[in-house]
């Protein structure tokens, strides 16, 4: 069973979330949030956030970028210090492109992981203290560039806004990769020195330097936490449908951490654990009502239920999918059923089921340093490395 401290914190957490959901519902009923704020929002005022830092602190440098002028969609990039020489890996402000690795005229390339935070589509952020710590941990353990997506929150931006944001980021990664290739091919100045930037008509570089220098989009992994897992699964499906149109981006695997799945027919866990720790079923149902458009509200909506028959593409085409569930999470049964359906069509889809764990046990601020959270991150890194290792240096376990 969870500790007494976790149980007590869960009570206060629920009270705070219920108050937040109530306020959002009242605001929605009293006025049109979208008309008042068409730009959207990616963070609530009461969210504790961590500032980005381009210095390699504890092995990872971070930066924030805004990629869409018509919305508040933002990204936080986590770059591990393995891309630079050891002498520059500590307290070094890194700008990209230079220095080269080990004196060679090339840069170390790392896989790219898109990470989608949780929060029931109505809260959370990519720069929150908890999400920043979790992404740093994953970037170091997996040795990947983590791109944490700050998607638009509901009810200011209802479905499909956050799902579209996830897909737009994947297409942005594709654009960055193509521009980097273009710069490598044609980027020479008049003095003959190769310039690896591509500039727009105003002379501003269109390339994101960290990704251009070190990102390998052919080894792209999606990782979603809670409601973020729903977004990750949607993006994976769209990547399958796009096929070679996404080249050179290739989604090689996805990780779904306690996904925010629901359905009109309750599962055993939804009945027995409906009042479980941190997120009970009533709270989550309210979040879905704030997220889905009123005319489309249906718990068998494709965004909520992964097992409805009309949801495409065929499961057999899905990428390898690791699913993480917790013993005391009322959403566990539907996630397990989805994992089983993937395995039935021969998709590599292992399931990690953690005993005595609660929803968001590996990503919630108060639980980040628990043995379960640390073990979960290690387990994820072991599995992910099977699919991102360069040929000839495969990781096995």
C-alpha cells in the first residue's frame, strides 16, 4: 500500500484539483474562454515552473522555443552533455554547432524523444518543476534529446487542439531535419567556408541549432504521461498513416505511461478503484467534459477509448509500444487491454505493472525520488535503447 505521507498528500491534491476543475467549469459557463483568449494557454497560474538553463547543469542543458506564431505552442529541449567533449560538459553554455565531438569534423547525433506531459488536458506544463526533473532524468538515462511539448490546454483550447499540437511538432521536427540537410548541402559563404545555417528573407536562421547539430530524426520516440499518452498514441497513428511523407522522421517506438483512457462501459478497475489516489474517476470525467466539445462528448470518443473498432490505422502497423500501469490506478484495465490487443497482432508491446503504485507514480513531484519512480525510468531506458541504438551497437537485456 502507498505510504501514509502519500495518502495524506493525495487528499490535499484532490481538493486542489477539484477546486481547479470547478473554477474552469464556472469560467466556461460564464463566458467563452476561446473568444477571450484565442491564443490559448499552456500553463496555469498556480503551476510551479522551472526556468530553462542552456548551461549543462547535472548533465543536461535546456532551452525554450516558440514555434507557432498563431498559438502558444512551446517546446523545451533537453540536451544531454554527451554531445560535447568532457572538458566542456560542466557549467558550459552551449549554443549548438560548435564544438565538434572529439576534434572530428562532425557532431554526435542523438535520437529525438517527443514528450507529452500529463494533467488531464486541463493542467500541467512542459516546464513545470516535476516535468523538467522527469525529462532531465530520461534524457540522461536514454541519452536522447528530449523535446517536451507545451501543448494548448482545455477548456480554452478543446479537442483537437492539443492533438494537433502534437502532430504539428512532429512535422516541425521533419522540417528542421530537411532544412539541416539543405544547409549541409548548399550552405557555403562567399569566402568558401561551409555555413550550416539556412536563413529566411530577413537573415534570421530557420534552424534550431541543437537539433540541427545533434538530432537524429530517424530514431524518434514518443513518450506520453497520463493524458499526454493519449496524445502520443494519436501522433503515432498519424505517423503510421503518413508513412514516407514524414521522411526523414521515423517513429521507432512509443511509451505510454498510465494512459488517460476511458470508455462508456466501465472496466473492473474503474469500478473497484474509482476513488483511488490523486485522480479519482469523477475528477477525470469532469476533465473530459472540459476537453471534448460539448456536442462531441462521448467516452467512446477516439481520443478517449483506444479500443473502438473504427479507430485507424490497423493496430498491426503501430510502432513498438511500452505501456506502464500502476496497481492502484483506476485507468489500468483499459491500458492493459490496449497492450494486449497490440500483442495479438504481433506488435512488440510489453507491459510494466508496478505493485503498490499510484497514477503518475513516476512523474508527480512528491514521488519523483521514490524507488518506484527511479526504477520505472531505468526500465523505460532499457526498453527504449533496443530501438534507438545504432546498428552494430544494439542494446540488449
